[in-house]
C-alpha cells in the first residue's frame, strides 16, 4: 500500500520528452488501486461508526429509560411501604380501640353480675331471716300449746325441712 510519503517522494525517470509515461501510468494505477481500497475502507469504517453511534445512542436511551424506571420503581416501593405502615398503624389503633371497648363492656358486665349476685345474696339473707322468724314464731306458738311429745317430732321435722331448704338454695 502506498503511503503519503511514497507519493511525496516519488521521482519519475526522465524519458525522451519528460517523465517516462509507463512509469507514471504504473504508479498512478498503483496509486488509484490503493486509493480505492483506502476510500472503500474509509467509507465502510464511516458507515460502521455511524451504525455503532446509532446503537450507542439506543443503548444510552435504554439506560436512561431503565434508570428512570428504576427510580420510579424505588419511589413506588417507598410509597407502598409508607401506605402499608399507615394502614398497619390504623389497624393497630382500631384493634386498641376495640380492645378498650371489649374490656369496658366486660368490666360493666362483671360489675352488673356482682351487683346481681349481691342482690341475690341479700334476698337470700332476707328470706332466711323471714323463714327463721316464721319458724321461731311457730315454735313459740307450739310451745305455748304445750304439746309435749309432738313438740319434739315437730322440731325434728322443721330442722330437716330447713336443712333441705338451705341445701336446695345452695
């Protein structure tokens, strides 16, 4: 392949009327062949560079798109996490409120049950006192009649009856 220096340093032989025509034609033919090769290679390289630049631009656009998508995905992920945290906090607050309500209802129910229990115990005590009073008055009445043997039997029957009544109340 001819270099620019070869062209610059080329000297043609003098012929009968100047340079030797065959020598100049042969050099020019060689120069044209090398120049065509270089021109073609240059054109191919230029086209290849253009194609590579296009591909590089496409890859750069893809990279920018991917970076934007990644940034958007990260933002979306953070947004979803924040929303999930808020929802979890809300659920916890609702659960706490429900727990407080259930405990308050249970305390109210327990208090009511205790009040009913105390009232029933009071009624039992009043009933027991009335029954004892009634039985005592009946015994006194019987004693006043002076029945003797019958008295012992009645006391035994009354004791058995009061024992049965207290057992059935329990």
